[in-house]
C-alpha cells in the first residue's frame, strides 16, 4: 500500500490562479515528518517545507502555504497567485522510519 | 549550509561498462547517505541506505552486486553501476543526513545516466 498518495497527477492553470496540491499519508508511527519538495525540469530537488507530527500549525511562506490535518492524515500545499516559474513536479514525502515519496504532481502554469 | 554535491552530473556509457557516481557532503559530516533512482515521469525510489564504515542496506528488489555502494568516509559515498545495461539508464540522486538531524535529508543535484 502506498504510504503517500498524491491523487492529482497533473494540474494546469493560468498565471495568477491559485493551485492546491493534495497529499494524504499513512503511518502507524506517532512521530513522523512530512515534507514537500519541488523538482523543476533541471531535476534537482528543492526543499520547500518540513513539518513534524506534533506541529499542526499551518504555515505560510510568501505565496506558499501548507495545511496539515492529522485527523485526515493530510498535508496539502497551496500556491497562491501562481507564476510560470512555479511549473515543476511537486512531491510530498513522509519520513517515519524511512523517507517515502508520493508519485508527484506536475504543475504547469501557463502565461 | 548542508550542501551535497554529485559527480558527474551526467554520464553516457556503453553497455557492459561500469560507472561510478560520487556523492559528497561539503559542509557537514554525513553519518548516513541514501541513494535513490528516478525513472522518467516517476517518483524517487530508495535503492539503499549506507552508514559510514558499514555495509549498505539495500531495498527489496535492488541487486547489491550490480549497484555497489561504498561509504568510506563521513563526506563521501560512491555508487558503482556494474556492467551497465540500457535499462539502468535513469536519474540517480543521493542524499545525506547528519547525526543530530537524522530526520532530515539533504539532496544532491542528481546524476543522469544513459547507457547505450
């Protein structure tokens, strides 16, 4: 069974639209860490955020925001006012005893 | 801080040859290093985990004789793809973590391997 599920394979939006990427995870551990990474066409993984299982506070960083809900095992990511430079593959990942990645969501922002 | 480099960034080789990829932690001591493989339009899959001075632990389905991993120092791990075949063509990414921040991995830029 997949530990991290990113239901959206591809999302295409027009610039300035908001984009929300869904992430649902599964673990039996009470202590774990959740991550979001961006992978642009160059291939290098760019770290976006880390959240531990005891910190359910939502976070905003510029145009990025994250909503962590333990009750639904979800850790969703929103890009506000998207830009062409946001076009990339975004991975959600769970680290309980090892790091497991979701399948990724390809975001295409059209000018 | 927490920079990881990989060399080479890309490599093309003939079928049957061996290729070595280096992963270095530039500004911290990497007690644990990880190797991932990513096929086109797919996610990252963990191949193996190595602790400095110990044998690597391979994930199920990864051939340890084909993918030789050496983690001889706290700043260097190498992955050698032996007798490479076209199906080994992939994007290989390493990551490293240090003892005090074991839940966080710092990723290298990746190495694109093409086997002809």
